[in-house]
C-alpha cells in the first residue's frame, strides 16, 4: 500500500495577493500562509492562465512584469505545478518569446 501524500490546492487569489501586494494585510496573510506551510501547494495550468489574465487585465502588468512574476512562482519550492510543459508552451505562445524554464 502506498503512502498518502498531502498537498494543498492554491487559488489564484492567493498568488495575486502575494505578487501584487495590493492589500498589505491580505498580502502578508497569504505570504505567511505559504511560507509557514510544510505541506506543498499544487497548482494547475488553469491557475497560471488565470493569474496571467488577472495581472494583465486588472493590474495592467506588461509582458516583462508577468514573466518576472511567473519566474518567481517557479522558484518557490512549496509550489508543485502540474502540466509544466503545457505552461511553458502556453507562455511561449502567449508572450511570443522563449518558453520559461520549468525545471
């Protein structure tokens, strides 16, 4: 019998709070929640796409800012990104640049 692995699904809103820091109190709560968890957070390509959409449409982030935000997310060891290849291909297609390095 295999051992059960616990993960927490992360919502786009948590990522938005951490990246934009638009509400200092909520941003700090979200950052503390992620930083203090020993359980990995899992996100799929839909969360990444939604994040890009929110950053572009609501926060008016440009291409460079969004790529920087995505690269920061990829460096967080608590984040497990499902379908990494799909995210890389989509980023390449959307931004017409080299795909993000998703290791």
